[in-house]
C-alpha cells in the first residue's frame, strides 16, 4: 500500500510504501490506539486478514500488524470516536 501526504497546495510528497496483507480491498483511517494520530487499517481480501498500521506521529507508520478476519474480507469500518478509549485500543 502506498501513502501520499498532501503539501497543502494541491501537490503530494513522495509516496511511502507499506506492506499489508494479500490483496487489500478496503482502507479506513481512525485513531485506533488513542494517541491522537490517525492510523490506517486495510481489509485484505485473499489473505483473510485485517492489517493495522499505527501512526508514529511524524508522518510515517509502524509496520502493519495483521489480525485474522475471515475469508475474503472486503470491508473496513472506522470505530465511533469514543470506541478507542480504554480496553478497546490496538497496540503494537
């Protein structure tokens, strides 16, 4: 998966590539670990996993952590804003 951050003027910074599960079919952004930075998650269709990339807070992401999600995973959903408080946080 490639991530391109905007410069704010209609152009983008160079892409950064991240390894996620096999054949990602959907992506979502949310603060999964409650640190105030937007993290990414993909649904990996053939691999049957969900990959979570936690934001380092500097415009880069940690390597993906993969979780079993079932066969032919096609969709992701962002949690509601209060979901990531307390015991429901993702950590690496």
